[in-house]
C-alpha cells in the first residue's frame, strides 16, 4: 500500500503512478493543480462510486455546490463539511487503504 505521504509527494512527477485507479489519478491531478485533467479522469468513469465521490469533491473545489451535491448523492456519500484539504486527505487515505 502506498502511504498518503508518498502519494502526496508523487505529484512532483510528470504523471501519476501507473498502478493508480482512476479516482486516485483524479486526486493526484487535483493535488497537482490540474482541475481539468482531474475532472476528465472522473468523467470517463461515471459508473465507479469512487470516481463519483471525487467528482463531487472537484465540483465542491470549483464552488459549484449544486453540481457537487448531485455527485455526492450519486456516490452515496454525505456532502463534505470539512476543508477541501481535509476532504482530499480523507478521500486519498480511504482509497489508498483499499488499493
């Protein structure tokens, strides 16, 4: 399992680690500051609950709470009430633990 610190540090690379699932790839791009690339990752996998959860986080980051709320519902998750950074950490930690 990759640790959250190793995952966070990996954003200095040119691309995400090859073995990451799409939701983690999207979180990687988001941490790198490439919202559009992160959004593309999750849009291509709308049948995946983790991607839908990250999709919600991305729209929350964008400030589009109506759209984010829809993606939280689709993912079966409550709307996050912690900071964006705390939510990113929680998403990454949970998904890395299942990797």
